[in-house]
C-alpha cells in the first residue's frame, strides 16, 4: 500500500498521504458506482512530497465512488463516499 487516505468520505477534494516517497509518476482515477470515469489526476511526485491534494470534486454528485491508484507498477483500489 503506497497511499493512505485521510478519510473515505469526501466533499469537494481528496487528501492522500504517500507512504512511498520515491520520485515517481502517480495516477489516480475516480469512478462512480456505474464504473464511469469522473476525474483523472496524473503527476510526477517529487522525492520529498508526502501528500497529494486532489481538488475540484465539488461538482460530482453525492454517492459511492471507487478510487483506482497506480504508482511505480503498483495498483490499489479504495472505496469512497461523497457526502454533504
């Protein structure tokens, strides 16, 4: 597991905590409960960065989401809920 999420409930942004601090590329895909892609984030992560802030999710409807993350060939999925 290369990322911890501060909370599985979000309102308008996600805050992720990196557990692997190597220079690498990071990709996240947020999908709704039907599997449609709602948001994508890709970026290079500097060696000393410990957190990723993913803003701009305030226009998404409330409900259940799946967050698919990949970094350096590792992949993981997290279940999230958007609430008021």
